């Protein structure tokens, strides 16, 4: 229990010790929740991180919980093109049938995004994004 709390605190507070870059606009997104149409811009590096906690009861009445930390690492190559990598780490999960705890990397992807169209009045922004799921899971 102590190790799990320590890992959770480190995940939450270590980003506050890091240095940042300046950008006129911040291109945000929430891994697994929201994806924007814009690329970061040339020579910009960004980390998007999110923590998800689920607690549920299955049909047999077993209580299960999952902690997942998703991180997207984005690097702007040109003004409208970026490459990215995704790493998801499952902190703890109680498997419904076995009661086992599973820990480790659970999601790895590489991808790219190209900003096709900037917003102009009634015309929305449009971006093309693709990712490849890698098999680096535990």
C-alpha cells in the first residue's frame, strides 16, 4: 500500500519540478479523453499526462479497481507536423476472475499529426492523426 501511494505522489508532483517552453498558444489534450486538430509547431516538445481511476463491481459482485497513467509525448517537427509517442502505465488492477494484481506498461503507441486546415470563421480546424499500437505491454 505504501509503495502505491508513493508512486502516485511522484506521478502527481514530479512534473512541477520540470522546466517549460514558451508558445504563443497552448495546444492541450487529455490522453484518452480529448484530441485537438493542431500540431504543436516547430521545435516544441510537450508532455500530456492524465491519471484515470475506475472502481466498479462486476456481475458476480466482485469489486475491481484500475489505476492508469497515460502519457503522450509530442514533438513538433514543422509548424504543421508533429510526431508523438504514447506510454500508458497500469499502476494496479484487480483482475475480475483471478483476483490478481497486474502492474506495468499497458499501452504503447507511436504516431504523427498534420494540421490540414486552420479555423476561419465558420470553417473549423482540421487535422489528420494516425497512431500505431506497439506490443510493448507487460
